[in-house]
C-alpha cells in the first residue's frame, strides 16, 4: 500500500533531488489537481535567490530594531512632555507667588513710610544693608559709621 497525500509527495521529491546528480536546484510544484511541475534553477539563480533572502532578513531585522528604538524614544518623549507640563505648571505657580510677594513688599514699604512719617523718623535715608540682618563685622562697622 502506497502512502498518499502531500507528505508522500514531498518525501518523493526529496528522494528524487538527492538521487539526481544534476547541478543547480530543481523545484517540484504540485498543483491542486495532483499534477507535478518541475522547475530547474541554475546555480547562479540559486545564489541570487539566497542573497536576496539574506538581504531581506537583514533588512527586516534592521527595521524591527529601528521600530524598537523608535518605541523607546517615543515613550521617553511622552514622559518628558508630561514632566514639562508639570514643570510649567509649577513655574506658573511660583511666578504667581512671587507676584503676590512683590505686592506684599510694596504694601509693607508703604506701611513703613507711614510709620516713619508718624514717628518722625527719616524716610529713605538709610543704607540698604541696614535692617537686613547682622551682616557680620563689616555690617556693624557700616552701621556705626552711618550713625556718626
């Protein structure tokens, strides 16, 4: 009993290829009706096909590597954009706080001027370093020289 089906045909074609001493490559194509077609390729054509397959594999590998790198870069870009939005919001909040502090300093200067006027002290005659802290030895010496 002979085996039927595609596996038997492939096995028969392999046996034929190994037993024939011809150079090149012979391809057997089986049609849906059961007929067999034989295609013979010369060694240069086989070499060209193999080189084409290797080049296609290398190109596919390069494209896959590029896509992976692009995915990593895209994820990094998205993360940096989120961080940028957060930092811009923080900066806007700090700018608003700085504006409020500047307004408060203006009000305090006005209040200081009013208090100085009421108490009879000189307005604006002091050195800018006085009243900003100890200032170390030089700050004390500067205050003493200004008092004299």
